[in-house]
C-alpha cells in the first residue's frame, strides 16, 4: 500500500528531524534482517549528513535517542 502512494522502499520506520538533521530508526525483531533496500537507503542518509540506527528493543530506541541528544535520561 505504501509503495502505491509513492513511498520508496528502505526508509526507516521512525523518522525525526531536529535542527535540520534527519534521524531515522529502523525497528527490527531480535532476528530481523535489514533488507538490501534498507542498507542502501541508510547509506544514502548517512552520506548526506543524517543519522540512522537499527533498534531491536525499546531500550535500544531509548539509548539511541539519548545518544543523539533527542531525549534526556
């Protein structure tokens, strides 16, 4: 359905923008595999100054947001 609406494959599940910097979080299960289109998109995002992380738990998400100074503990 999202493809039909024009969304390109590979974009992270959670997308944030702060101070002009893109932050993307890819949510995966413990055994979830990052697809080729996701790896390619993550590489493009990083090349253009954005940040991308792959998280496998809520704790991972919290730690990434803290590391990116998007939240405080």
